[in-house]
């Protein structure tokens, strides 16, 4: 929209589609990448074409360094260390002479914050046994 400093479809590979013009009201209906439709003034300007860098997520990262630089600018969520690889002071699954949890991996819903790891309030655990009947439509 006018005055929003170009905030529609800015991610790599994104684009919008003009659906309709209302010449009387001076409005244009645009389909956003999410599928939603937005009405903008017809006086708004736009670039024609796709934003560069489409299919960026399809290429494998291949190296730890690329993952490091990707997540460094986003948030501190990489690398992800398993609880069993930690010490017992750092995680409830930590410690022991072998990397094993050592107790049930399920935790009750009202468990204290330091204990609430693993499968929280699990309805069932284990392998899915049996087979489901597939209904033909």
C-alpha cells in the first residue's frame, strides 16, 4: 500500500498476482504469496517479476560453517546438543557412563520446569503396531 515502504512479497522467490482492478474506486485487488487477498490503491507502484533467490531452501547446506552463518544472524538455536550428551547439572537426561536417559522419557503435565523434558504428557509411546484400514473415496 502507499506509504508502507514496500512491505509486500519481499522474501526470496516471492511474487504477487493482480486479480482485479476497480477503476471507479481506484482500488486493485492483489493475491499475496500466502493466498490472502489484499486491496491496495491503484496508484501504488510495483516491480514486475519474482524476487531473486527462489528455491533457496532446496539446496543442501553441505557444511557446518554455512549452517553456523545462517543461524548466527537469526537466533541462538544451532548447534543443537542432545540432552544425553550433557552433564547431569545441565539436563535431566545427562550423565551416566553411557549415553542413555536412565529413566522413562515421559514427563507428566504438571512436572516442575526442570523435569519437563522428553515426551511431555504422552498419551502413548512406542512403535505404532497394527495397520490402518485405508478407505477408498
